[in-house]
């Protein structure tokens, strides 16, 4: 059975984590992933603390298995949300867009495991020193806010730099990607785009259909001048971003264009003028199915690939 040190750290059956995506990763999806043997994560995004508490309690009503909450550290509610997670004794806290060091001690005292997303070796080493339990090394193939290094290059460097478990993310959508991540030294994988198309995900159906129709070159990165580049599926909004960037529009104008666009896509179903954040692996997502089935498929494919590689090695000896 596909099992790594990460499974022991988090108390899960398979080393598969669902990304904590704002307006996407609600209690329904997180609970379904956890029930399927992975680790589901609620995406707090910029949501206020009361909403996060409600989601935590809803997840607990749907599963008794471990789940987590992702906190975007740039959120104006980050401090308050962290207090909620401590009060609710959430088993796992994932973080993005910053250094969670000031929260680690209190989270550990509350029994939580802390798993930040990193896009560089330097940040991974710094966070290991402050006591995090694992890191997600996320390559620029991922959807949403991205770094500058690919998954294939980033993961082995982070693995070599730290002793805590490394979780690979960015561009992984099937069991071949899981096997590749393990071959690079990762002890788990995190998937976002694939789980958007889980049956339990509450995003608008048009978003799921848009992802299923995506081809290999259908994502684009916009917003680089703001310092916070974002990968989305191409649409009228991304073309408008490209037009503004081509004429060197101000950062303020670019940021204003993006306000509210993620909600417009994921909640309201506006796939033309909304921000449909998805990774390059969108073209590898072909159908909508239950989260548990997705996990079983990932694991069985990975085991098959790893078994085949093992047989090839034996045959060559």
C-alpha cells in the first residue's frame, strides 16, 4: 500500500492532500477527501473568522477523520482566523503567502501540525528552523498564485535541503504524477485542480466543465508586474490583463481589475470575466467524479507505475 512518513505525521491513509483553495475548498470537499483516505483542507482565503469556524464545525459533522484549514497569511483576518483554529483545535494548519513562524508555537500547543507552502529552498530551510512539521514544495505549474521554479526542479532541491517531509505540488493530476513526485523524494502530493472537479466540490458547474474542456496550452499567467503572478484558464479577463500589461498599466489598475473575480468565477459561474484559477494539469482532468474515487485512482495508478519501474530495475540487474 502507498504509505509514507507523512501518513504517520498526519494520521491519514494515503499521502494525498487536497489544496486549500479560496471559494473552492469548502467543508464538503475537505470532508469528502478526508473520508477518502487523504487530507482535506478548507480554504480560508480572505474569509472572516466566523465563516471559518462554521466550516470547521460543518466538516466535523461530515467526517471524524483529520482535516485541515489553509490560511492565506496576507488576509486581513489572518490573526483572528489563527485564533479560531487554535480554539477549535484543528488537526492541520496549512499556510500560504508568507512565513507562519509567529503562530507555530501556539498551533503546536493546540495539537496542530503546521504545513506551509514554499516556492524556494531558502524559505523551506527557514521554516524548518521555526519548527513546521512538513512543507509543500509548489512548482509554478500550479493554479492560482505561483512562484518561479517548476515542480520537477524545486521538489528534489527542497528534499535535499530539509529533513522534514516534503509534499510535492504543481502539475500533478494522476497516479503518474504521484509516482514521479515520490521518485523526486517527496513523501506526499498536493492536488488542487483535480479536486475542483470532484463531485463534492461546491464550485459552479460551469467552472468544472471549463476545466474538463481545457487543452494543454489553455492556462496563462497574468499579474507579474504586481509581484503576485496568477495562473488561470484563458478567457476574456486574462486577455484584458494581457492588454493592460502590454501598455504598462499601473499596479493599482491591474489589482483593481482582479478584485472579486475569483468569487465571480467559482461561485457565480462567470467563466468569461471571472478568474478561473487552475493549473497546467487542467488538460489532464477529463471527468467529474467523487473525491474518494479520485484518490483510489491516484493511488492505484501510482502503485502500478512504481511496481513497473521496480520490475524494470530488477530485469536490468
